[in-house]
């Protein structure tokens, strides 16, 4: 993980009971804990490792509406407002800056995708606009790329993943939430067909509701309960440069690279056109659900078969509350960085903006993204298990929408009026 991640100090003691237990200390779970604590609802958040130790601190930090499914844009718009208000809400900096996001097109086909997306969100009154080559040069000067055009949303922004989730967690603690790290939840406790608690590695906590925000671990947790969650893992490799002069404060995504300014003056860079897709058993179990996605993104995935398959195969899929769980043996998932993809991103970026010629890499890391068949998350009650709600499957978009997604999950758990229409995130759509 990034060495910039700010660590949180919390208690090791678990309470006997609470109203809500949240499983998972990423941006969505922490945001839900904050929202519940602000409503004076007793909440305990349990994290098997430490706060933001996986994808919530490993993502690119983009907060965007651009190129999201139209049904998902209202949540992104709500998140925009919440990110802007967050420093006042929690009394701490989260690195938020509304500097805009630009996507570039190199072919007519890529530009058609941008234009079609813009038409699909026409009724939402966004500030997104198609850019000419001249406009790209004005906004991001001194480039040498051969672009057809681009799309730009000035109201998009960024925050710092290594800072934000910890800051939100501190805010939740100050408002009454209990957070316990290095404490895995093994399974649910059921009485009379409904949730009445969770069994952790340190014992039972009685509760009325459970919210699962376990990211890429959610499928295995639910599978042990007999619930099939359709998510598959992808791995994104990322690098951060030392502070340097760059061409713009705008976050820019090309077909085969992306970059955005880091708070310390460096840049976060990735190969936007390739992700690692190590084959695991779940690909054979639910892979057919992804046939449309695979058809459209065949060249986007670097498929491999090897150690990840056997490592995944060795992890139990069924256990009970008295046995140690996979989550105790895998506190923090550390996927291997694909340095070749990072190197490729730097070469592609240098060809587009020579200003990066003197960039020096300070660190690299990789993170696991849990992807649903339609790249849209699930935020919903599990009808077959009364008392259980899930917020997972964010498909690489969870950080940007995290505050709003967490609030929506808190709304569902507490039977409050939802911040947005929850219907696009129904579990039963699959």
C-alpha cells in the first residue's frame, strides 16, 4: 500500500451489543459509520486489518461524474456536495479539490463513446462538454499527443485516499462510533431466521442490523452464508512521482495512461488501458454473467493463470463462528505490482506530455477492485437474511462516491429517507 497512508489508533475492546455492526473499514463503511453516529445510532465498525488498508487507500483519488452510467450519476453528484462540505463536517482536511477531470479520445470510436455518454446524461444538467484539440492544448499545454478531442467536466475533482478515510473515521469516533481494528468478523449470528449479532474472532457482538462493506472480500463472506454475490477481482497497479512541475492541475485520462496531481506536488499515474485479471475459481462459477463486459473490453484485461488461482483455491469457502476464517489469515491483501504496466504508462504519458521526462518514481503499489457485471455497485438489503444490508461491488468507483454511498447504506439500515433513489443498486437486478 502507499506509504502515505495515515494510520488510526483505536480501541481493542469490543462491546457486548450495539444497534448496527459494520463489517469493513474502507471509505464506504467509514462513511456509513459517520452518518449513523451523527444520528445518535449506536454503531460498531469492525475491520480485519486497519482502516483503509486495501482499495480505499490504493485508488487514484478521482471524484468524477464523467463517464458514469446515467443512473449512477445522481450518487456522484451527491458525493460532490458531500466532499466539498467534508472539512467543515469533520473538522479535518481530506485533500479535496475541484480541479476538473478530462478524458481524451484518439479515435473516432473513442470520441463517439464520449459524445454518446454526454447525450445519455443530457437531462442531468452537468457541466461536461466535448473539447476540441485546441481547447485541450489550452487547458493542458505543451502536449505532443495526437488527439481527436476530449470530454471535460470542470466540477469533477479529487481527494487524497491516504488521508480521507482515516479523517472520516476520526470524525465518526468523535461523534460516538466505535471502531475496532484487527478484528475479523467470522459470520453472522441468527435467531429466529433474522440477524441478532455477529461472531468475531474476539467473541460475539449482539446487534439489530449488520452492514457489509467488505469490498473484494464481500463475495467470500456472503458465500459462506449461501448468498452468491456476482463480483470478480481486477488488479490495478499505480505509481506516485516525487514533487515536480506538471502540465496541469486537471486530472487527465488518456486511452493508455492517466495522471492527476498529488497533494504533495507529485503525480499519481496508472496505465488506464490495462488491468490485471488473474483467473480464480470464481471466473468459472460466474464468468458467464460478464460475457457482455468481456466482449467490449477484451483488450483491456491482462488475463493470467498462476499463483493467484491456487492461493484463492486454498482459502476456505465454508466455516463457522468457532473456526478461524479466511479473513484472519489474510488481514491485508497485497497484490503484486505490475511494474511493466506502470512502465508502459510512463512511456505513453511521456509521449503525450514531455514535461514528465524528468519524473522520478517515489513509490508503486497495487490494489484489488471488485467488479460487478454492470460495473454498478450493490447497496441493498439481502431479503433472504433479514437484518443484513450490503454496500459493495463498486467496480473501481467507490472512493469518489464513498460519502454518498455510505450515507445511502446508512439510510437503508436506519429506515430513513434515502439520499438518492436506491433502485439502480438493487441486489436482485442480477
